[in-house]
């Protein structure tokens, strides 16, 4: 099991707050009833694109988040690598895996990649844009 830590390029400076943000974000993402806390990880006008679904703003993100748990009993993200776009950049690419257990008992492990644009809001790191790329067929073919 992952402890939600990721590898960062050693020759690239990443704000320690961004590293902490993602460690906490994936813990929150994997907590079934943390819907409001999940939505709070985004700026008020953020854009979230999850596979083919796009939403904008806190209300739409909250609705999408609740929908992500409709068929899922448990999930666990393993954020493997985070690549900032140069030292000190607030634009990042991420790569990892996620293990799903569906409510019907089926299980799946899915590779994912994401792009995140960060911003500070009220002194805290949040995402202003987050797009996740994953193979939705892997979930449909869960065993």
C-alpha cells in the first residue's frame, strides 16, 4: 500500500506545500464521505476534467465527486511521480495507479495521468485546473 508519497525530479525545486497538498489530496480522494473536503481542494472557479466529464466551480465539482462513489466501495491512489514544469512551477503532470473495489465486488487497477495547475487561495495551495486521463474501459472490464 502507498503512503501517498511521490517521487519528484531531484534537480527540480518543488514548493514543499505542493508536495504536502498532493499527499493530502489523494488521502481525501480515497475517503468515501469526504465530498465537501474534496471540493475544497479546488479554487472556487476551478475546472475539473475527469476522463470525459468536465465541470467548473465548487458546486459542479461536488456533484461529480459524489458521482465518483456511486459504484465504488473503496479506492486507493498510488501517486508515483509528479513532474513540475521547471523549478518552482505551479503547473504539474502526475502519474500513478489507483486500485478500485466496486460495490458489486469486482476489482480493478487502473493507470492514470493528470495535469494540475496550482494556485494559492487564502494562503493555501489549491488546484485551479485538474484533468485526469485514465482508461475508463479498465473499470468496465473489472474482474
